[in-house]
C-alpha cells in the first residue's frame, strides 16, 4: 500500500510514530510543518498536510503580482517541493471529530474519506468577509489568492484595451472606472499598485489619457491603514488623493447590481470592476468541528497555542494558530486583546507552534507565544510607501524599499527569494509588460467557437438540400 493510501484510511493498529495532521497549507500550515520536520525525522513523527491548493500564497506580494512587478508563479511556494518528508493531500477539510481523532476530507476527485491522527494543527486561516450586498457576489472579485490577482490585472488591462476602441463616452467612462472596497493593507496596496500600473499603461494608448482613468476607494471607517496610526495613515491618504484616487471615508457600499455602484452617501456611478477587500473572517468550516469557538468563530487558544475551552481547560492533542485562532496577546497588559490576523503573527506563531509540538513530544515544557512588534510596512506603488520600523516612521522610497526587503526576507525558500529579486531587477531595466491575458479565464472559448461554427461548404450544402 502506498504512503498516501495508508494515510487516507483509518488504521486500527497502533502507529509506530505519532501522526500530526495539519489542516491548511498557508503560512501556519507550511511553516509549522517545516519547523517540525527540521527538528524531527520521518522515523520520529509523521506529518500530513491537507489543503485544496498545492501551494502557499504569500499574500503581501499579491499587489505587486497584480501590477506586473513580480511574476505570479514566484509569489507562491509549492508544497510538494518544500515539504520533503511530509505527506501532502490535495483536498478540503469538511469536518473534524477530535473526540475520535478523525478529520473528514473531500479530495479534488473521488469519494470523501477520513484521516486519523494523534495531534491536529488547525491552520485553516480566514476567508473574505462578504456582506449580503445586492450584486456583490455576481460582480465583485476578492483579493486573497494569486488567481484573483491575475484576474484583476487582466480585467484592468482588458477594459483599457476595449475602451480604447469604443467611442461611446458613457461606456468608456464605465469601463475606465475601477472601484475598490476596504481601506486596510490589502485594499490600499491593491489600488495603489494597480493605479500605478494603469497610469503607466496609458503611454501605450493613443486614445486614453491618464485623466480618463477613475479609481475609487470606499471605506466605512474615518481613516485608512489604522495599524499605521493617524500620522502615517493621513500621509498615505494625502498621497493617494494627490494622485487622483477618490477615497470615500465613512461610506459603505449599498448595492452593485448590474455594475451600478450605489454608496451610502447617495452617490451612484457605473463601474465594470469591483474589488472587495473589506476584511476577513475565520474559515466557516470550523463550525463543523467539535473544537471550542469564540463569538467570532475562531478556535479558542492559550498563549501556548494549545486549544482550550472557555474555562481554560486544555483540549489534548489540538493546536491552533493564525487567522482562525483567538490567541491572547500577552505582550500587552490589556485584558481581552488577541493577536491580530497578520502575516507577521502567522509566520511567528507557526514556528513557535512547531517548536512547542517538538517540545511536547520530547517531554519538555512548552512555552507561551509572545512577540515584539518589528514594525509595519505598506507599499503605495512603485518607489512609494509608508513604514514604521522600531518606532521610526518612514515615507517614500525608503519605506518602499523596507517593504520589499522585509517581505523578501519572509518569503520561504531561497529559490523564491532569488526569482523575486530577479523580477525586481528586470523591472528596473525594462518596462513592465502591459499585456492582458484575459483568455486565461476561458482558454477553450476560441476552440469551442471554431468547433460549433458551420463551415461555408456545409452551409451551402444545407441551403441546397432545403431547395
């Protein structure tokens, strides 16, 4: 029986080594598996990672991938190449019965099955927090996966291509209006990078001026980038508005039916592009588990990253970290404060979690997760950014450089680091490629059209037969 077959069946006999089942292959899943495998071999522990995707997406680089500064394949880390000595299952977790130590898996193809384990690491992360706004599900696009970044790039460039050959002013205005919802890191970096790319692309169009492009950001709060504070957040706001980006604060999206954007302040306009970056929520599949959840749907945890119930009683064999975990922040004296759902926390927690599991299996005392904030960085487009490093506030090209440096350092594997560095070096020497490959979303369209269209000879023969 193969290793995968042995993994995907419940076993009745005692295992020779403990099996650690990691649910999710994002930051937490990947780094936890790497940390455990670095310290323990296959003869000491078996590691199984379950994720519907065969790679981890480094989300902070999605804006640059959408803008064409980085090759999309270089912002993902392939599981099977990095997780040597681990079993990788391509499938979705549909349920977890920790009382019997079994997880329900729905593979990409085939019948669902169960996987047994000794320890489980819940690393399912978060999904987009989508509100029941009319037209949002039909017309919106998220910004959490590499596929969405590629689709956004193709959408913007394709709309510019089509608008350049359209003389209807209303239609052109609609196609050249790009709307983003959400003023956090994802929304601000996405609109800043894409706007920068689109204005640069105008140089290749005779019939589109930079003034024809309209970028609108809708944010329900009174400020953007709240993690950076009022000073740097205000600076970013001023810089974006100076570039012509319309930022509507204290405003909500009310409707987006048939491309008509209706805002809570009463303004209405048409836009063919709607990007939703307004927050995240814990993966809803957690409701299909018997693990204790808080009021926000996150798994309750102790600072040691062990799952615990409301009374603090440890759930043996269950561990959690990342966006789907309510981990108390012991670095502050305030009560009821939890670690924020950021990439910085996820990577640090994952490594700490891996070390804690190794300590637990070795009979050593486990340690609480505590962190010292290194800083916060945000890109506002090419050579533009804001950052706060060790209390030092930076703006402009220096902040942009710090943003790139930090995230390249955090990207897993030397292979990906080198490829990203080459992408940046190439971009300094040559212009970005402004080509829309929208047909990637429907690669069979031309073939289907050719296969279903009638040949001229067949049409004449058909006409002759009718006579």
